[in-house]
């Protein structure tokens, strides 16, 4: 089969089984768009800004587990995509970005819409390519998908100069069936001896703690993790990225940990004697001050990426390997072992944890007239029976969503954890809805974040993706305001948004349904109204308590046991 | 302590900037970096001299290994090895100093590559410390220009770095 470069690109996507490509046309990709026009297997989703394309592809990838695919033009098209690429990179999301480039003859001449996107994205991709020969296009695309989806996943960018896609130049096409790279061998089984040592340490623990992250979700290891945790009866906490990997409603789950984790999760981290970390990377939002991190614990760490191990925290038993395989091997060893967890010590440990739990560190005023943002998330969770896909932006609403929507399944919670990208939630919800058209998809956001990619409301209209936007509108960039209240003497520098749009009218102008909610008593009815309108995008503008803060909070430079609790919560009296 | 990391890397455009970019992005030091193709033209060999605590060196080698283009690497300073650097020095060579500098070059087993009525260009190869010692001995006031290649190195014996 002889094809042009543009046709080759499209045929590669078809052969790769790509369902959707998120993109925006422009000069350098005109040939590719013409090839897309002539087929109907790969569906193109036209976004309104390239950042939206990357976030939508990202949401598609996070929810489905399949790589997200993006197509942008050269220069500004590619640079607009950078934030979304960096977002995917920080959270290890498989993504393939095809960017147009100016023709090879003018590369380096500061041509119109030229940018060195391979250079610009180098620090925020797993790998990238500039293709210089049309006969190498198919092999490069195959490599890009292979790299993006294996090992520790991540975004891979392929930059394609316009002359390579010239419809007049046809070359033989064959999509490679496999890839072999001498410098990249991603499939790793854990070291048997290390795994055995880890099992021995786990079984000897008096105060064990499981701490697992996004790697469990990415590595499809939720079933193995759940079985192992239940078999041992140990407490487990999940990171922001790992929520849903272990059922959030299970009694062994002590809530999220870290800066806005629960009291019981953080205290258990501080006091544990064996820390079992799997698919987590000891991020600074998790550890608090490193010098006082888990001071009594021996640490076991499983990760597919050797560079994650002993990067921030020194590890006693490192295991490099795919977490699914390692956990399965641990299960096998534990089942065959004649040793049992120390039941007496474990009972004592659970008693201590339950005492901490008794503090109810996520408590808030459920009877207030004003709408408490936590109440909205809690009601949403109840109404959807914890079974919706929830995307979020970044800030207070993100933390409340993480704290109050108890995810029982992996891939239901879709948020930008590493880069913390405001503007992520809406396009990610569109991508999620495309991956699961029959599912309920909610975007929990705030009035500041939502405006960063608000133009994607048009995309939601064009493709009739019936998503529900839960806007927790407190009139401030809430998380920044909170820090200013705590650490800057309530000097609210540039965090008050004085000229907010009327979100109801805005939603309506895009052809959606908009509802404004001001009273607590109207919250549930509004959520149910949105829920009923399955096929419509509904924008719920909840006007919430502007003074509400996210608690608990580990402030900068503090350790896990040194949390700021909500006003009125007194550890000494409540735990006495 | 300085570490000498030898890297086999795919001979692709941009491979060098992936390595140097990694160092600047993560705040690691590079004392020197040399690179050239090997007998296999698809591979480049890079020698990188860096310094840091054991933890930092461990991270550096892990992060380098994570680069897709890196095929193999080894910290040769952990094994018995030979290291060499090449230097060319342009010195003043006038009147009384002329003989003295020639003699110093001989002591350091240097070659004089270029002679003019007022200058020499001297080539010296050796470990970094030898090159430093030569410059010190010649004296700053006599040096017009110094060019150094940066350290390269190779393991002694059977052991080596190859694919």
C-alpha cells in the first residue's frame, strides 16, 4: 500500500485502534486534516484551544486506560499544548501528541509559526521525536505509542514537518507489529529476594501502614492491592492520585493522607513501624517536612521507575517492578507462609487509629444556611452512590472533592495532582464522557479554575457530551485566599475575583442549562435536576461560603502529626 | 567527590541536549562533558564528570538511565580505570622564559605544536591534576590561552562498556 505522509499518520492511528483524536487545525497540519477528512474510523474532536485538546485527551486516558491522542499545528498550536503535556507528564499519563512543524527546508529560519517544540517539550515528555524522513513515520508512531503506554507511562510528542505529509509523495506503508528498542526494556518483574524480604517485614510489623498512589491505578493493580490489604487486615491510605485504587468506603481505608489528609491517616503515617509504599512517589505534598517523615518506620517501596526509589525518602527495601506483578507475588508468598500478622499488636494499632478517627477531622457545619462546599460534594456522592466519574480543577474544591467523594473504584477520580493545572477539569470531563458515553461525569470546579478553559463549553455542545459542572463559587481563588489568611495576615492580594460572569447566562449562551443555587436547602434538588438531564451539559453555580477553609492542613515545614485542624476542634478534649 | 560517568547513547540529534537539559532541570553539576561517535556509528560515547553526595550521584545515574536514548552507563570512578584529558596551552615564549617553558613542557611530557618568535602552543595529556599542575607551574602571567577537552575515561582489564 502506497500512502502519503498525511495518510500514513491517519492510517497509523487506525491501526493503533485509536478512537478519538483531540485537536485543532492549522497551516502545518492541513495535509493531515485532509487525510482525516477522507476517513471515518478515527473521530476528530475539535476543541477551542489546544490546552483543551491535551486535557481532554488526558481525561480520556485517565478514565479508559488507553492513550490519549492529540493533533496540533506548529508554533502557537504546539506551545498552547505544553501545559497539558506537562500535566500528563507529572501524573504519568499515556499520551501521544502529533504536532505539525514548518517544512524541513525552513526549519531554523524563524519561519511563520515556527517553534522548536521538540526543544520546548523535552523536559516535560517521556520522549519526543522530530521525524525527518517520511519512510520512518510509521515506525516512529509505533514507537511513540509503545513508549507512552509501557513502563512508567507518559506523554510522547512526534513533530512532523509539513513537507513530510505532502499528498503528492507516496511511499510504501506498513505498520510495524512490534517495537524493540535496545535502550528501553520496560517490563520488569520484581526481584524475588527483595519481595520475600518485604513480606517478612510486613508480617513482623506491629504498626503497619499501607500508603499507595497513582501507580496502582496506572498499573491496573487495584484488585491485587485490595486483596492483599484485606488479607492482612492492615490500615491503608491513598494519595490524591491513588484514590479509588482501594475502596474509599471500606473500614480499613483511613482516608487520603498528606497536606489535606485526614487526621487518622497522617497520624498513622507518623506512628507506623512499617510503611508499605506502592506506586507512590513521596511527593512533598504527601511527606510534609522530610526530616520528620515516618520517624519510626522501616520503608518498603515498590515502583516501576527506579528513579522514584530513594529520591526523596531513603528506602529500606526497594522493589523495582510492575506493581501488579509484585503484589501478586507477595500474595502468593503470604498465602504460602506459615507466619501470620501479629493479631494482638494489630488490634492495639486499630484501637489507636479508631481513637484518631473519633476526632472527625473532616467535620463541618451541616446545618448552616449558607452552602458549605463540603455539603455539595457529600450530597453529590450520596446521589450518585459513589459511582460517577468526577474530574476536578485545582484548589479548595479539588481537596473537598478528594475528601468527601468516596471513590470505590479506580479511574473514577480524574484530577491534575502533580502539576496542579487549573483549567483541567472541564476538558478532562469531555474526554471522560467520550470514553464512557453512558456514564455520569461530573466536573467539580471553582469559579477561578473553570474560567481557565471555559471555551471548551463549546466543545461540550458540539459533541453533545452531557457533563455536569459543579461550580463551587466562593468568589475567591479559595486555596490561595486560605494561605493568605493563614500565613499572610489575611492580606488577600489579588485573590478576589470582582468581575465574575453570570455563569447561568454564560452556560445558556453556549447552549447548555445553567442553574444558580444560593441556599443549602436547594442543593440536593439542583443536583437531581442536573442528574435527570442525562444528555445535556448542566452548569450548576453553587454560591458557597466564601470563608470556608480546607482542614486538616499540614502547613509548610510541618510534619504529619502537626496538623492545623478546623476551628473548634480540640485534640486534647476530643480524644480524652 | 568527582564521579566519571561513561554513557553509551543513541547517536541521534538532540541526544546531547537531553543529557545537558536533565542536569540543568534538576540542578546537578556538570564539571565536564565530552562526546563523540564510537566505532559503531549509531552510538555515541559520552563522558560526564559530576560531583555530589552518594544520594545525588545515585539519582543522576537513575535519571540518566531513564532517558530513552541512553543505552547503558557506568560510573567508572567506582572501578579501576584510566582517565585522560587533553589540553592545549598557548604561552608567551620570549627572551629568558622561552627556554624555561620548553623545559617544563618536556618534564610534563608535552609536545610543542606551534612555535612563533613570541609564543608556543603546548599539548599535554594526562589526568586533570597533572594538567592543573602544569598550568600552575607555567604561571598565569605566561599563559595566553587554554583549551581543555574535559576528562574521558575507560575501565582497565576485560571489563568495558559496550552493548
